[in-house]
C-alpha cells in the first residue's frame, strides 16, 4: 500500500484502541492520520481509521467532549471508484472508524483503489475550519485466493511439458468440480477437467513451432461446483514462464561438512575438492529420462575462469587453489527425437565461487596471571587464512557465573590484542574463537587474578 506522493508516509506497527495496524499515512501538515490494515478480500470488511493527532481535549470521553469543548469533527470519506460508499460522519471524538464491504460493488475486481478523507472541525460560536486531508491507496484482493491456489513446475523449455497444479480448499460432502483452463495466447490448449478431487494437474507442451517467443504467459483457471445449482467457486490468473533455452543451475557438493551460511554464499576453501553438478530444470524427465521416457543425448561443455575444460560430463571435480573469484559456466546441449520431430535445445548455466585460504593456526602470547586492577594483555595471531576475519571472546568465572566481558569484532588484520582489567580475585575462563568464510578455530585459557 502507498499514499500519493504529495503526502508524508510513516510505516510502522501502531496501536489504536487496542487494534494493531499495518500502516499509518499522515496528511502533509501532520494534523490527521489514516490507518489501514493491509490487503482485504472484496467480500470482507475493510476498516479505515482516522485520527486527529492534536485534539484540544484528547483524553475526555465523548460526552465530556461535547459538554466541555463543544467540538465536533466531520470526517468526509470519498472513494473515486466507489462513490456509493462516500460517507460523512460527524463525531465528537478525535478518532473515527469507517467499515466498508466492497463485494457488492466491485464484482471480483482486484487492485489498488483510492480513498480521500477530509476532516473539518466545528465549535460553538467558531467558524468551521478544515483540519487536514489525507489520501491513501488501499488494495482489494480476489475472494478466490482464499479457496484456490495454482502452481506450475516451470520455468520450462519450449517443446518440453509443463504441469499446472490446482489446489481447491472448497469443502463439500458430495464434491463435483470443473476446472476450466483458458490460455489467451494458446486457445488450442484450453481444457475443462471434471473431478471430485480437491487437487488436479494439467500437463501441457507448448511447441516452439506454435509459440512466437519465450516469456511470461498467463493461464486463467475457473473452478465451478457442478450440481443441481452450479456455482462458481472462483477464478485465478496464474503466470508461467517459457524459455527458448535449457534452464537450471550449477549445484555444489563439497567433500566435507560445511556451514549453511558458507554454502549459501558460495565460499570454498583452497584445499577442498568441490564437485560441480549441472542440474537442468526438467521436472517431467523429458530431457533426462524418467519412468519410461527416452532421455535425450546431452553434452556438457565446462568453462572455468575462461578456460575450456576437457570433461564432457554432468559432474566435474575441481580444487580452486588460489583465493579469488571463480567464474564457472557450462553449456548444456540436448538432442532428442520426439515422434517425427528432431528437437535440439541448449543453454548456459553459470555460477560464481569465492575461494578462500583456511586459517591454519591461532596463537595467543602473554602472561595469564595478573594482579587485581592491573592490565592484562594477550596478543593474538591468526596464521594463514584469507581475510576478512571475525573474532569473539568472553571472560567468565565459574564461582559467580558472572561474565565480565563479551566482545565480537570483524577485521582484515591477522593480529589483535585482548586487554582487560579485573576488580576481584579469582579464576577466569577465557574463550576465544576466530574464523573466516571457510574455517574457524577455538581456544580456551585460564586467567588467574590474585
């Protein structure tokens, strides 16, 4: 949701009369605010709450407000697209709530609409004057979205199948449904499926000979209950993607356990072999073969840091021995005869890996016995490893379970010092961990304070 650009927007979670709001839109002069509660289905209540932000008697009750200040606010709601819902509410308080149900007027229309609220103030023996104006854009969503969900297993390559799955949450004791698929660009693939199931699938092959180009397309799915009195459950517009080329990704398989965040950020160590796997997007097995489907002849041409590799294989293994950015791509070509047609598709899959040296050792120099209030200094050295580094340490005392200090820092330097002072005698446990993107080391020491 957004207001018009001429109005100041404050977005945060607010609380008005115990109701949590998603968004607050303020007038330009900051005198009134409009709160809305996010996207609303067309058949549900949309609530608009308006607040005068600087009333003269904001803490009084409605009766006290009228009897003491003789102030009445006039809240004028105006909907450009739905004038039948325009309304003026006179109210002796600085907060006004207006509930609207749009189902009877917008007939499944979804999208963004505009409401304008003008607030005027009336007082005894004082001319009426405007307090402020606020404009908000609110969103109406399709009723069907509560009942229906459509998915597909794409993006897929032209000439290979794509499957649309419809999930129907409408519950009946004796269900009988029609699922009506309609493609504006491909009417030859329109289809109606009768079923008693709450889930149906429709698999379609869009041939390159009948499709002008790759891109995003739309299917409309109408779901009807079929009975003595048939009725529409809802309509969903669903977008799917068709590609001229083979799509997919290069996946990684390391030969050692690796942290999740390292895997997601595509870091690899300079000493660990990495398996690179070219996985093409082929949900039905049209190219790779599955459940009796004849596979295509697939070739792989790997290029690593601008050098063509010798292997023609889905999986290759490499060790990236230098800390650097590694650009990896593989050209995949699939050739297959489908009936009397010869189908040949190709595509390039790419990824980037960041290789880093491992931290080989971590040393700590310094005296671990110190007097009360004297300076403790420990000099720490990270050996090997590619920066940036991250280190953290903490002191704790078993007797009191008291943590004197906990420090976390990032650095590009391989040297750092730990400096501390202690105000009481005892034995302190010092825990230190250093790490970079691909490795970590841990060290514990005992500090004696006398």
